[in-house]
C-alpha cells in the first residue's frame, strides 16, 4: 500500500488539463467509492486505536501518527451505511480538508485512476446516500460514487459562517452592498457557507454547481451585452468539480476577451504551496482555503481596493 500514492507527485501536471486522479475504495459492501487523490496524504493499515469518551458517533477513536493525533472516522456509517468494525487488518485513508487532517476507516482500497473531469457527472437526484455524493463516474462498467467529504466533516464538526463584528465594521465594505458574485462549487455545504457569509455583506449571489455551468452562465451574460466587470465583483470557484474543474474554468475565463478581466478566487479545501503555484499557473487572482469567513471578507476588501482611486 505504501506505493499506491506514488503518482501524487505528478499531480501538478494535471492542473489546467481538466483531469484528476481518484482513489477508489470500498466501505461496508461491494460498491466502489472515491475521493480526489489531491486530498490524500497516505493510505496505511490502522495503527493502535484509542477510544475517547463523548466522541461523535461516527468517530471510532483516535490514532497517533508520527506525533500527530488524528480522529478516525467511519466513513461507511457517516454516509448512512452499516458501520465498519475496526480491526488490526483495517485500512485508513489519511486526508487533509479545510486545514485539518483526519483518517477515514474504509473496507479496503482498490486503486488510483486518472480521469477526465468530463467523465465525472453530477449525482442523480434522490434520497439516501445521494446527499453525500458530489459526483459519479463509471469504471469498467461499474458506477463509482465520489463522496462529499466536506458534508461528512461539517456534520461531525460544524463550521461557522459568521463574520466577526470587527470585520463587518470596515467602512470600505459599504461599497460591497448590492454587488454581485458568482459562486461555483459542487458541494452544497460549501455553497451554503459562502452564501451565508456574502449575505452578511449584503452581496447578491449567483451559484453554479460546476465549472461548465458557470462558464455557460458567464457567456450568456456576455452574449446579452452585459459589462461583466460592472456586473460581477468576483468569481469564487472550487478547484475540483464534475465536468469542468476550477482551473479549467479560470483558463476559459482568461481566454475570453469579454471575461478575461474578472477577478477570480480559487476557494478550495486544499491548502499550502501547491495551490499558490497552481493559482499562478492558471491565472487566478487569489486563493483561499475553506472555510474562513473573516479571510473571505478580507478578500472582498482586497477586491474593492482595486476600484479605489490611487494616490499619485
């Protein structure tokens, strides 16, 4: 298992190519699930598990990994399936989301697969665990369900979208009232958090669940003669989405003369120097790791500053 993530080192080559790598695994059954390899740090056999009192029902316990204490989450139970009983031969996937590291207990890892985002489709409507999916794809005639990990984590440890009173008291933010932004994300949890933050600034929001829908929305406005710089204060986009990712969306925006000057923020559950490099590569104006309401307001403020007259 140690070598299963060797290909992660090549991940930067996928950016801007509308491609991704998924790590496929099983939970409590034969169904294949997946998450984006970008979020995975390592896959390993479950270390010694320590139980904790008053833990969340989905949390099996904690493990110590190279001096770091990580919660172990039963991903099967978290999405409404029967629990996995942890044992000495159990497998965990260590991931980083929204500046936190956690381990997911799974039934077994299958393989890593390189795909085009165009082959990743939004999940069908319906009840049950569909609410925990951001996408589906088909591999060897078998449906693979891509899990909305942000939703799982938000149920275990809810994130606040409340902006501090200090930030809201900034007089420059008066200029944001009534402005419009386009929010692009395949996670309903992320969209809700963004909308709630923007509402506190009295900013109007438009939403799209993937990059392709967002691009069509932008093009439709531009085709109707709308001045895009006047209409939108900014576009805030997730990185990994079905059909068209945020990197390709940014590339498409920059290649359209009517859209090229839009202020684009990459809003992602990934953090660190990788995103900084990718922002420069595809031409985003900035990036923000999910989910930080005060820092999102700081970014709105930075955008407003661009419209302020410069002192000579």
